[in-house]
C-alpha cells in the first residue's frame, strides 16, 4: 500500500476541471467549513464520515479523485483511508481550498466563519492567558492549565492530530442545518460508469 500522498497543485486542478477531465473533488472538511468556502462542484464528505464508511465510498469512486481540506492534513488522512481499501487514484490538493481560491479557481462563498485552525489557536491562547492570570491572582496551581495546553499542543504537533480541533468541530457554531450523512453523501456522488 502506497501511503505517500500523490499531490496536485491548484493550477493543475483548475486545468483538470476546465478541460473536462473526469475528476471528483471531495472536500473532507466539516460542513460548516465547506459552507464558508468550497470549490465549485466539490462534494462535502467530512473526514470522520469518510473514515467510517471508506469501503462504501470507495466503491462509488471510479475516477481520479482530488481530496481537499484547509491545509492538506485531513486530505492526506483521507487518502490513507482510501488507499487502505485499495483505492489509489486519490490526490491531495496542495494548500487546500484557500490556495485554490487564491489561484483564481472557481469557488463558492457562503456564511463567514473562522477556520477550525484559527478557533484552535484562539482557544489555546485564551486558556494559556487564563491559566497564567489565574496563577498570578488566584492560585499558583492554576498555572498548570497553561502547562496542559502546551503539552497538548506539543502532542498535537508530534502526532499530527488535534483533540481540541475535534472538540471544537462538535460545537454548535461549527454545525450547519445540512450536516452530511452516509446516505446523503452516497446519493450525491456521481454514478459509477459501467
């Protein structure tokens, strides 16, 4: 199994789309992130949903697939999931949706929200400040909050995961009225060609 991500740069993806190449763009970000900005014609398949139903989704894909997210981390994880069930024609978009947008690719903009990564930075920074201020004015023991946040960020970087991001993605402000389900995702994907 090849776990080395095949990548595509925004300019090449623009070319594939404009030339009518048979390509399916799967956006593995949350529905709220997708609603904020997405590549025109892409399908929203949040990473947890893709991870849970990889076999079924891979069976619906019979063409070149481009996986996109905010930066490439979740798209790379989605590619590993697909490769794990034998689907190896998936590419990760370098720089994610923001890079495609900056390159002049056709995108759809919706309700503005902070990106999940920005929310994580705000939450982590706020917890550190609260821990330090609480340690100075209330009890020195409260400073351990800053230590826990620092340890969590270090673990996050080393493991390329983000527990705080997963927790924040479950918050109401990161949900939409049309959260994708297994059924809705499978129904929206193009039919397999015979």
